């Protein structure tokens, strides 16, 4: 497994953030900001970062506290994107991916920042965020949403509403539902593998 590291990053304007990241062993294909779930930088998040690096992506997760506000999510993402550019990643090869709460955060970023690609795996609206379908109406980055029907995160009707809202934007979008999967995609291994491949294919198609 590709090793992860944590560092403190400070911008020239004084903004700072802690980042956990992993670098590819060979050529860097692009850079991905990884937005984590409520539990912070867990072993699962480190595994995700390492797995993305193994696929050739310089992956970095900004450390977010609790359930951050939209402004906090966008600010942390901006600093992480700047870190990736400082590491030599071209601006058109930048993307964002998030799981659970991070999935909602990735959708928010895709509606407010023009990036090469974005992927959300699970997630739902919360007290600090607008409804997902409202966010999706304003997408400016190509966005893939992957949602499990099992569990209490989003109903099938809510996912379909999200799909319709995203389809009205002017960028490429796709929303996929998995009847046997929950929001963490750990209830159905086959769905988890398929969702992972869709994620990689989305970045392959849009970051090149």
C-alpha cells in the first residue's frame, strides 16, 4: 500500500490547513482533493488516499472538523487545490472526490468551483448544507454521483430528483443508484467494486 503522510500547509496569504496525502510511485496523472466523512482522517480515508495514489493520482485530504459549513468546505478545498498546484499538478488535471459527508461536500465544490471532474459517493443534506438537488442545479464541474438505496441516507425518490436537477446543468453528469448498497458501500462488495471502477473511469475520462 502506498504510504500516506500528514503535513501542515501554509499559503502566502496566511491561510493554513493540515493535509493527509499520498504520492504515486511513478508519473503523476493529476491531483485529487479527497473530502472525508464525519469521523475525520480514519484508516478508511487513508486507504482511499493510498488507493488513488496507486492509480497515479496525487491525492490529498484536508482535515475538516465536525460537520463544516459550505464556506469552510470551499475554503479548505481551495487550500488543498493550491497545495496540489504547488506540487506541479496542472489546473486542468484537478478533481475532487468525497464519501459520505464528503460526498455532499464534493457536490458542493462541483457547484462552486470549475474543476476537471468531481465524484460523490453517498452523502445527504444536513443542517449546514442545502438540499442536494438544489446544489446540483448549479453544477459547473463534471460530476458523478453514486448512491446506495439501502439505509436511511437518501430515498430512491430523492436520488431521482437529484439526477433530474443535475441533468439540467451545463456539464456532464451521471447519477447511479445501487439497490443493494448502503451509503458506505460496505453492505454489498460487488456494488463497492463497481462504484470504485466508475469513480476511476470518471477521472480517467475527464482529467487528461
